[in-house]
């Protein structure tokens, strides 16, 4: 019995994160060996991840636009059950089902990014302990992407860019039409910046890149697709349907809608309305 | 024991959830569903239910009102 007790306890050799971290290091190594510096490998990684997610986000954007068609009715429901949030949400969900609306948001795109983020965190931590060969700096203002963001002034610049990009991407992608929620999401990055400051700079770089991608995607889809096309055009649209040219011309030809015009424009988020006016003014 | 699960959900909400300005297509949202499920069915079964809900929360599902039964 004695020797058995003396035997060292088995160390946990396997953690679910280890293979992820290894895979991440392989991917980064691969991108690095192609000729990208380490920091740009992270940017490349982000681009790859987001490219994989494009079909999901396109679907999300389409359903978001579909949702806007029903904005007036939804506003009404919200007004009706103003005092009772629980009831309000239930009624909204019922309305979705009755009108065959598929709400925009889903947990999948963000869940898929979670393992990427975690493994990148561990890979960068490994980098800071055992620096790989090659340049770890980014655009001359961040000395090392493996260090904590706040160890150098460049990190603070990156944090500012992060907050700005996060807010911008919120403007473009937030699926909610609830005003208070939107404001909350705008304030969130300001709070989150204190948490993210402790992360390696490379992680913030990942986040900035993914936000900028979101903004770019929002801009492109807004250019390609009319914001609120007539319902008849919306009926059978899939992600493969090309953007509808006539609807756009019609939109461009129409004079800027007066602000007091009916329930429909008033029900759209303010940002969108402003944008549309700017656009038609330019043409 | 279920407090562990609820704490985990809150940890998620304060960190990862804060990064993503999207709301769930279901009501209650996935995270609230997880809290409800863990409260009602215990940590193991609740987590399983929440996991299944997360898998259902994809762009090919209908979404809607879907409380813990």
C-alpha cells in the first residue's frame, strides 16, 4: 500500500484548451510562414474567421432588413405593453411567429468566435513566455503583440481604436430596435475597455479587425441592397438573389422623405433615416 | 449547486456577451434560458438543456417564444 500512496497524483495533462491552442499556433505559424509578420498573421486570422462566417452574417443582415418592414407594428406592440417587459417580449415573439419573421440575431456567429478568441489568448500567452522568431511589433506603435496592452503608449491608441470600432460596429450590426438597449451597447465598450486592457495587445488587434470587418460589411450591404425595399420584392429573396436594381433607382429618385411622414419612416432607427437622406442628396 | 451555473452565465454576460451587441432570436434569450433551466432542472440537466438551446439558436431556426418547460 505504501508505494501507492507515495506515487504522485496524476497531473491533468489534457485540457480542452490545449488542442485549441496548438491549432491556433499552427494557424498563426502557417500565416507567418507565408510571409506575414506576427501581428499581421492575427489580422489574417481574423479575416479568415470572418470570411467563414460571411454566409451567416449575410443571412442575418437580410433578416434584419426584413424585420424593418414590420417596424411600425412592432413599435405598436412595444407601446401597448410598455409597463410589462416580459409580456412585451412574449407578444413580440408571437408577432414574429405569426408573420413568419425570423429574428435577425442568433447565438451562433458569436459562439463560433469564442474558441478562436480563447485559443488566441493562450497562444499569445505562450508567445510572451517563449517569444517566437520574428518581429512581434505592429505598425511601429505596438512593440509586442504578446505583451499586455497597457505596457506601452501604443496600446492605449489601440484601445481607443477598439472603442471607436466597437461602437461603429454596434451601429451597423445591432439587431435590436430597442433604444435603451442600443444605448447600453454603445456604453458597453467603455466599460469593457478596462477588462480588455489586461489582455495581450494581439487580442485587441483581433477585436479591432473583426469590428472593422463588421463595419465594412455593413457599408457594403447598405450600398448593394436598398434599406427598405417594397414588400413585393422582399417576398422571395434569398441570400443568392442579386440586389434589386429598380428598387434602388426608385429610392434614389424619390425626394428626401419629410420627417413627419406617417408611421413608417418614424419607426425606422434614426441613424438609417439620416443616412438615406444623405445618399439621395449626393446623387 | 445551481448557483455555479448561474454564476457562469453571469460571467459570460459580463465578458463575452458584452462584446457582442446582438440579442438572441429566442425569448427568453439563451443566457436567461440557461439560468432558468439550471434553476428548474439542476446543474447537469439544466446545462444540457441550455446547450441544446444554443444549438437551436442558429440562423436556420425559427426563434420565438421558448421558455424552459
